[in-house]
């Protein structure tokens, strides 16, 4: 039996990190592949490829999605943000990234883009999450290195920064264990 492969492509327009973007894709093309290969934005990482680990997280209209199980055509007309869009100048870190740096919320960095984006979505939804809410929200983002203590502390620090607490610049080792 032979399988007939479609060569038909479809135009997909969406906004990627603030820039209008158009790609012509096979309908089976994954959003992660368009972002990494067509747009050349390799900040998102592809690990499990089955929607489990969160390494491929991007924001679609502000909500975290897994780009490894999202078809590119599903991005049609939406606003997609990757880690590159969080601090577009490349010179200055986003305050959430500063919190992750300050509170040791990253180690190998494979999960970090997804963690930062998920944190951005969480704080937009809930500006003052408690530890349990942070852990629940980030439960779809797997880190294999840090044990989450630094990550939770980073999110709490980011929330305090966003809420104007100057004391947030002091490290809070062990908080949230
Ligand atoms: Fe997409 Fe793991 S690579 S969820
Ligand atoms: Fe997250 Fe290593 S720092 S997987």
C-alpha cells in the first residue's frame, strides 16, 4: 500500500514577537518547527515532543502553549511570543529573567525559556501567587536540574519586583522549600 503525501501548502499569518509573520506550510507542520527553523528563533527547546515537558512553551495571546504539539496553522491570526520576545533588545534582561538569575532559578537552561514564559503568563493572571499556586501553574514545565526551590523563589521574587517591593533584590536562599 502506498501513502500519498500532500504537497499542498497553506499561508499562515500571525504576529511573532511583535512582527507580522507569514509562512507557507504543510498543514501538518508544527509551530515549534516554524519558529525554530523558519524564523530561526531557537530559544524554545524541543525535548519530549509529546506535550509533557514544557520546554517548547511559547505564549499564544498571552497563554502558555506547547509548540511541539501545536500545528502552525493553529497560530493563524494570533500573537505568539517566544523567549526572544521577552527581552527584545538582547541587552537588558526582562525583570523575570533577572529574578531567575538572582534567585538561581536556572541551571542548564533547557527548561528556562518555558519557565520564564509560564511565569510571565502566571503573573499576568495572578500578580501575587503563593507557593502552591506557583507550583501548580508550573507543574507542566519540567526541570531536571534544580529541584524547583530556586524556580519558586524566582517567581516569588519576580512577583515582588512587579509589585514594587524593593526588598526583592535581596536573595532569599531556601525560601519556598
Ligand atoms: Fe514540547 Fe516537551 S518538547 S512539551
Ligand atoms: Fe531546567 Fe536544567 S535548569 S532542566
